C-alpha cells in the first residue's frame, strides 16, 4: 500500500498517537463550527 500511495504522489509520515489526537481534536472543532454555521444539527 505504501508503494502504491508513493507512486500516486502521496507523502507519508508518522505523527505518533499524540499528534493524531491533536489533529483529530482540531478537525472535530473545525467541523463543529462548520455545522453550526450551516445550521446542521448534531446527531
């Protein structure tokens, strides 16, 4: 899979579990804001 993704131009890197947790937290906050602005209720 790594070889196929590299061939398609995807750059891979490792961020570790703390980095992933930080990224996910930021994504959740961003999407909450987007949904609120769009008037989409939480389910």
